[in-house]
C-alpha cells in the first residue's frame, strides 16, 4: 500500500481524496471515476465522509455514549460548528489496534475532506450533510442492539439498510438531479426507487458477509424469515448449518433480486447521454447480481471468499455494461440473462424516516438522539421493463 501520509502533504485536497479512495474502497474506486468530473468530486467526498462516520462507530474503543458524542461532533464539524483538527486529535488515540492504516490516515486528514465538502456547491453540501447526519443517527442505534440473534423482522432489515445505504441512494439522486436538468425531470420516479436501489446492493453485501459479521458479534438477518425454516439465528454456526438455513438465504436472495430490478429501472431513467452516470450504476448492479448467483448456487457457504466474484467476472460486467450503456433493450436482456434462475420476492413497503426523525438527525449537535422513528412508504416492485 502506498504511503498515504506522505502523499497527503504534497497534493491538493481533491487529489488527496482521489488517491486515498482505492485504499478504503476497491469497489467505489472502480465505479466513481466513471462519473463526470463535477459529480466525481462530490461523490468521492461523500463516500469518504461516510467512511469517517463508519470508522468512528466501528473502530473507536469507547462507550456507546462516547461514540454517539463523537458522531454528534463529526456532524458539527460538517456544519462548521467545530474544528475538524480538534475532533481528529481526540479520535486518533481512541482507534482500535486493528484499525486499517488507511482509515487512520483518513481520520488524520478529516480537515481536508471536510474543507473540500465546504467548497462544493450549496445543493451538494446540503445533500451530503443530510446523508451523513441520518447515517450517524441510525447506524449508531442499530449497532447498539446488534447481536448474533439477528434482527426481529424483515422490516427491521429494511430500516437498517435505509440508514447505512438508503440515505446514500437519496443523496446520489439529489446530486444527479442538481447536475443535470434532464435527470431532474425524472426526480419523482428516481426518488421513489433510490432507497430500493441502495437496499439491493446492501442486502447483497449482508448476505455475502454474514459469517464475517457474526465473528464481530453482529447479524443483520431477520429472525422472522429463518424461523419459518426452523432456524435459530442465535445458535447458528458456519460449520454446522441447519438444513433450513439455505432456504432462508434463498428467500432473502429473492428480496435482494427484486430490489436490484428496481435498481435497473432507476438506471434506465438516467438519459442515455449520461453514459458515465449509467456506468456508475450498472457496474454496481451487475456485480451484485453475479454475487447473488454465487450465493444461490452455494447457500451453505462458510466464508464470504467462497462466493466472491472473480476479477474476470468484474471485467466482463464492465465490458458488457459499456457495450449496452446507451441501449435500454440490451441492458434489460443482459440483466435478465444474469439474473436467470434467481428467486424473486414480492417487495413489501420500505421504511423511511418520518419528518420529525429527519429533523432530529439534522440537529444532532444540539441534543441527544433517541431511537429512530419511521413511517412506511411503499416502493413497488419492478421488472425493470
């Protein structure tokens, strides 16, 4: 790995964030460069800010109350209410020993990432700040109750996915619409599908990483799904999986598949002339569908590495997406071919925060955060046609 500390002192803020991105996310380092420059800077910045929030929550050796206080302070830094350097100085000695070097460097350079955010267009800043504030609130609440017993209901999984991914889908939609008047004309439909798009990607990762999450004491699978197959998540073991575990996984693969169909519908709303934005979406969708195929073929896998797609598969996804990027009919056929044989569920309504919960999250620095409250808004399933 390159010395990010050395490079951080010799390049501009924008160049620094582009150079550090591959060290903290190989996937986004592939997809974000496909975006047009004006969007690329904002989306890279947003991802790194979310990664800082995730590092505060997952990598600080502190009490829950102290971690929440640090998250509040981070949102305060974004709002210009606290100095980034001061927060970084307080965070660094609290990072766990196993924290990745790139994550430490990112915390050390929080000021650079925040400064770049403050230099973005006002509409971009507002979208990013909203995303980070909601994520800090909801992510923390779910982490406090994480256990090997899993979540109670499927709609609890929807709520978890909203706070760690759905808010990103909403943010990206706002960034895309502010970038292009042609995209903005599709705003209502894009907003309707944005949370579902993000949940499809997040659920794929949850299913792939189920055993690694359990090693950390967390499980994001819903008990109501697995109890119908006589599986007790609390007692689950990778080496001794009950027969019903594969059936439960297939049920959730079907849900993720339905969300990814909505993701395709979302992408086809982007004008074909915006090929870079389409590639950004299509590459992520393609890799997720191929991962679901691996999961469906081997539902009793024992480690995420067993179902990880190959570099060849990634390259093929990029090639075929690029060929079809401006041809909707071809993209539909490619998706249908990749998803052939996967189970497909009927989607239930998705959680989104009630207005009062959103307002509370945006004011994190001025008070404590209670449990997130929600209202249900329906996102219909779509065949992508």
